[in-house]
C-alpha cells in the first residue's frame, strides 16, 4: 500500500507551475555534500540514468562516510532538516516554500484531510512533488497515518485504565500485598521483558557468527531502483534481519555492497538505529562478497536461471539480491551472476506450488530469507514454502472466486441477473466483483 501510493504521488509532471521548486531542490541535493545517491533517489519514479540532472560526477572517495564513523551518520529527520535549511537559504526558494505553506493552509481551512503537523522529511517529499493533486493525495496519506497513531494511543490509554481498574478490584485489604498470590502480585512466574528477549536474540546472532552458515544479501542494486522501491527494499531488509534474528538457528547474514551514503542505508539505519553500536551483531559492509568469501562456494539465488535447488547445501554461501523492481522486472541478478562467473540457482516453487493466473511469482527479500531459514532447520520444502503468500496460489484464488460467485447468487438484485449468469461478455464481468 505504501509503495503504491508513493509511486503515484512521486510521478513527475512538467505542466505544473511549481515544477521550478522541485527542480531547484533536486539540483541543490546533487550539488551539496549529500553524496551520489541523491542524483537519482530524489527523482520521482524514473530509474537512474533516465533523467538528466546536469553533469554531476560521482563523489570523491574521501567524501564517503566510513562505516565505523557513527558520528557522521545522522538519522532521517536530522538529514531532512539539514537539507531543508540549506534549500531555504535561497530567497527565491523560500518564496516558493511560503506559497506551498499557504496552499496547505488553504486546504486545511477548506476541510481537506491535512495532518496537523508536518515533519521536515514530509516537507522534503512535498517539495519533490510537482502536481497539486499528488500533493493532496500525499497529505491524505499522512493524515491517515496521524489518525492511526492517535487511535492507537487512545486504545493504549483505555487498556491501561481498564487494567488498573481490574487490578484495583482484585486487591484484598485483609491480606498484605506481598502475600497476595495473583497476576501482578506475588506469583511463581518471572516476567520476561523485551530487553531480555533482545539479549537472547543477539546472543543467537553472535553464536551464528561463529558456527552457522553464511548468507549474503547483495545491496548493490540501489542504482536500479526508484526512490520508492529503495524505501520498500530497506523495509524488507529490516524484516529479513528481524525474522532471521528470531530463529532458533539463524544465519550469519552479511549485507554486502552497501553504499553507506545512499538512501538505502539511510532508510535501513532509521529502522535499526543501534546497528553501529560495538556490541550489536550485524555485518554491514561496502565490500563485495567476492572479497570476503571463496568464489567456488558462492551460489546466487535468481528466479531467472534454469538450475533449481534440490537440497540445501550447508557448505554453500547463498546470495540473495536486495532488489525491488515492480515496473521493469529485468533479470538484473542473472546478469550480475553471469558477469561475475558465479553459480546460480532458484527456489523450486513451481515444483511444490501452483500459482493462480495473473499472480506474480516474485517474493520479497524477507520471504526468501524465511524460506531458507526453515529449509536449513527442517530440510522440508513443503514446510519452508509456507512463507509464500497464499493469495498467489491457485487454490486461494479459486476459493475467492467461489465466494464472490456465492455472494452474487445469494443476493441477486432481480431475476434477470440470475438468468444472465451465462453471459460472459465484457460488460457482465462487473457483476462478479466483490461489493
């Protein structure tokens, strides 16, 4: 949902009067020390290389942030605030910014769905949108997030009040508190807190660094993804790391080819702000997997090759490409594996699963990591492929069609609708859609 909304929002149009604002903001990003990823990541939905933003060359190696220098790595809000202040130093840009502020205030006074507070990173996104209609849809999206947070806070408050009320009603004034055997009082169970669980998961990862098989996630596809796809990729990387961390026997995951000055790293760091602490068990490096592991043990997992994995090889080091490509669908991982001379393989999803018509067979990064985790533990493909979304399978799609047909048959508007069930013309197909 998030990716689909922002993809539509950030699609450029050249006929809007405020396009100069977004263009100047992009030129500012490329000319400042915000590194090479903003040459394309602050464009809308076009891939890198398809837009001309001037002759901006790659940054000097001395300008790159060092992985261990955590003091130079800022959070997403801090970076957005810094860029916004730099952008507003120009009086002409500040004038356009005031116009945009007035436009949003007019929408708020007119009763439009506008959030009460906009963060600096929200202003950055708004400045990159050239269409007023897309800005309106983006503000409605932010308004929905704000209302969701408010509703969640209200639910937590009501739950806390109900819990306090129940605990008060259970108190027995005739018995001292330390002798009352109940939940929340004196009992035989020790409460396991989140900090204790985090320590357990981190210990498992530290153990995996010594004894578990290696798993590589190739983060070198940032130049082939749009800004929205890069954000979605960072979220999938976070889910993959969390899923592997909670396994009883996790992999030793290495995030290779990670550009520490790119948008992917910025988003990933916002999800895991403790990743550069000395005792946090994560492997993030700018180095290639070819420099870290023997080439004869590397196996690149790509859905575009012909070789299928039959059994899990614990001695092999599997590589998963961190690529989210919802538009082109080009075989980038296959081309990269051939160019580097690596062995290739794909998951046997066609052998064990039957996909429905029109459903794509692409899997997210976290789903692939979860499948490999289960396969390493159980060696059972039927159990491991349970992470494939059921909505993609033929059985689920057939059930959904039967539910729609049953709903239509049980709630016909008139007898003529029932008689026309055998009419499969283009106009009659709307009758089978869910209400």
